């Protein structure tokens, strides 16, 4: 029988995907709020333009 141990575990993967989804949702909500006020800051704030790359989720774990 063939077996496999996924690395990271599936539970870790689900947690990571949920955190990424939350980061995207937060950035989208903030961007929509700024857009409704026609605030150009939303295009200069890296955390809104590239939310996954600027979040703590992308930092390497020791």
C-alpha cells in the first residue's frame, strides 16, 4: 500500500489558506472603503495592493 505524509499537514494547509483568505478580505474591505471616499491612498498602500506579499503570512518561520 502506498502512503504519504503531506508536509505541511493538511490541517496546517487549511489554517494557512484561511489566514490568506482573511488577509485578502480585510484588504478588499479597506480598499472598498477608501474607494468610496475616492481616496488615492489605496493605490499607494502596499498592504492593499499586494495583501498576501506584505502580510506576516509570507514571512519565513524559523
